[in-house]
C-alpha cells in the first residue's frame, strides 16, 4: 500500500489533508490526478564551459560510433558466411571494412575545427 500524502490543498478555505485516492502517492509520481515530471538540468556558467560540454559530448560519441561500425561489419560478414557457406572469410572482410569505416569517421570528426570561443 502506498503512503498517504500529508500535503494540504492550497488556499485558506480548504485547509484539510488530501483524502481518498487523491491522497495516495503512486509510483509514477502523481498526486491528486496531476502528473509531476522533475528535470534537473545544470546550465553552463559561461560560453567556455558550454563549448567544453559540447566537445566532450562529441568525443564521447566516437567510441559508440566506432563500436557500431566494427560490430555491424562483423555481423554482416557473419550473415554472409552463413548464407554462402564461405567459412569465415566474409566475417574477416566485414570486420576490416567496419574498422576502415570507423577510423574514417574518427579522423573526419577529429579533423573538424572546434567552435571558436572568441579569443
């Protein structure tokens, strides 16, 4: 059973505790039939900190990109090996093509000029 809410209704005329189903707190954070969504976002203090966060996000996505390229190449190579019964030749070729694509994307992303911070 969910705990009863101890908040009261707003306004001096209705200073009574919430009762019945509207007084229960549910797992989806509703009280009184109204949904509550809490978002905690810390905004950057200045432009330099904002550009640092953008750079960190851009660079952290590179690992996911590389893993996806190499994994997808290997997976497609394995599917080709199963379909055409070629041993493990297409798996190796798939990993090589995925690795080349991953490093191409890596160098292309690192070659971009960072945003200018006015200095």
